[in-house]
C-alpha cells in the first residue's frame, strides 16, 4: 500500500509540474489541465489535498533536505532563508545532511561561508529541529497520506471524504439536503443534479468537450439539459406520470429539478415527507442510470420495466433504513400513499 501511495504521489508531482503554457491558445482543454483542476476542486471543498502527501523518511536518500517537506510544517529553504542562501548545494539529500550520532541526529553542514549574525541564529534553530528527526538507515524513503488514519492513499477513502464534505456543507456553507432513507450515492447524485453538475450533453459542451450533438440521446426533441434529461424528455415524463399515479398523487408539479428534489410537500408527517422525497430521489437516480445504459449499451428501458425497477429498488433502500415506520411490500406496491400520513 505504501508503494501505491508513492506511485500516486509521483504521478501527482508530474501532473502539477506540467507547463500549462504548452497548450495552444483557443484549443480544447488538455487532459492534464483537467486533472490539475480536479485537485483544485477538491481544495475548494475544504480538503487540503495538495499538501496531504508527506514524506516518510527512511535513509533520506530520496528526499531533498531543503526542497521537500520532510520535517516540521514548512519546507526548510522557506523557513531558513538565510541559511539556504549559504548552502553549497540546495539539491542535497537528507541522507547527506543528517547523520546519526548515537541516539540523536546531527547536521552535516557545508556552507559557502560560515553563518554569522541572524544566519547563525537560524543555524541554532535548525540544529535543534534536526535533532528531532528520525532516520531509518535500512529503509527507503516513502510517502504517507495525512488525510487517512493509516497513512495510505486510496481512491475510496478520498471519495468518502469528498462525499462527506459535499453532504454537510453546500455553497456559502449552507447545510445541504439530507435524506437517510437512501444510500449515500443517491444523496450525492441528488446534490449534483440540483447544482446542475451531472454530465448531460449541454454541461459537457460548456466544458469544452467535443461532441457531435447536444440533443437528447433518448428523444432527439431538444437539447439535453439536466431538467430535460431527468424530467421533460418524453421517454422520462411518462415514467413520472406512472410514479405519481402509483402514489395516488396529481401530475408532476414542477419542471425544475431543484424544486422536484427539494419538494417534501406530500404527506402530513415528517416521516411521510421523507419517504416521498426518498422516492423522488431514487426515481431520478434510476432514470439517470438507465439513460446511461441506453447511451452506452443501447439497452431500452420502457415505462412498465422502469416503474417496476423504481418500485423494487426504492422499497429495498427505504424499507431497510426506515426505523420510524414499518414498510411492507404489499402496501408499498398497492397503497403507498398510506405511508404519507
């Protein structure tokens, strides 16, 4: 696992050192620039991702004494600027500058001239810092990921951290909508849909992706926006009509995805409102999932099949998580409106 973390860090270093000026003006965004932007987006969520990879010192042979963050909370050439100007070789490794003397470490310095004045004061502080270092002569240097409890980087752990940030703080630090009756992946999808952050063709086109068309791949009647894809498409609106009929409700009250996913009006109790909201969220998630199956695998999803899948999946998710009300399959299938009261 430590090797995987080191491999990821080498790729990240290569990515962040990429010269964006190599991309011609007016051209499409490069893959590398998109990867760099992803790191910036993670930072915007409040996760200190770029500085989360920290050197783990073994023998110090693969770590720059002055340029890598390996001890303390600041790169040494920035913390001890006067000494850095006196250093004979700023690329020198930790192994060359730190030697073990019994149970503690000492500095093995090489200056262009002997430090005096304030530089000598910096040297005293640096020597104390080096004494606290821990060198393991028979081990290679590596990386640890400070955002995980075990120091190992995994995409799954990063995904969980991102989801946690998304679900607990929206834009301007406002609390985002939560619904514990559906899996976290559906909560995240609903948040992204409300913020128009799912990859419908119009949004992809805005981001410079080269597309043959931005028309809806299901009906070809209009451009594929979030509202169209999840509500207005004629392949989808019929599904919503059946879902509302199933629950004994009037037709779809809104054509705006923000209102649909935020709406908890049906039902006179808090749990009833939560159940209905969980159904609408599940419906949107399954509509999007099957839209993708149609686009990428050419699998058709007709209205009877769609309604059946929505009934089965939403029951599976909600009944398992609902602690305040017992939900049985027969009532769910034939009289679901009773759960609203």
